C-alpha cells in the first residue's frame, strides 16, 4: 500500500464535512462568549464586561461592549448556519483583533500569562480567516441560497 495517497488525498465531501464541523464548533464558541456577556451562560454579565472595558480605558465602553456581544452572537450564529459566511468571518476577525489589542494589551501571546495573553483571540481570528478563504462548503445555507 502506498502511503502518499493515504496522507494527502481527499474527496470533496471530506472538505465539506470538515468545514461544517469547524464552522459549527467555532460558531458556537462565539455565541457562547456573546451570551456570557449577557449573563445567560457563565458567571459574567454586561455590567461586569463594561466595567472591565472602562478599567482598560476603552472609550464608549458601554457601546463597545454591546457591539462585541452582538458581533459574537450574530457572527457566530451566521458561521454555524453557513450564511453570509465570509462577511461573518470578517466581522469576527475584526472583533478578535480589537479584543486582542485592547483586552490583552501588553500581556504577550500565551493565555496562561498573568494577565492572559492574546493567544485565544489570535487563534480564533486565524480560524475565521481560514473559513473566509475556503468559504462555507456545500453543507451551508450560502451554498443552498447562492
């Protein structure tokens, strides 16, 4: 048996399944983070998030906090559905760049640093960039609608 095909060959359906699984998990991750800012999951809430943003010196912290929450819920939901996937990814990339630059400023890369570094936000932005480049795949509303 030749090893090369086993290691590098793929069928189109495999790519579509991989995109579906990835979009699903990452999209749900974003939705959960947005819901956490609303106090629906986890121990946080919008008031605490806005207070934290204020402590970082973020201008218009209440507005910025709600924009972050809305972009995570809307962008994550669209990513899961595979609807307007590329615009949703761009929205989420922008949100993660802001989160990394403001929320993890000066903390380095590793999330295990004290304070936590931007590792998580960078990785989420890169994953969204991959989806933006590859598209949603055939198992998506984008494929069905457009």
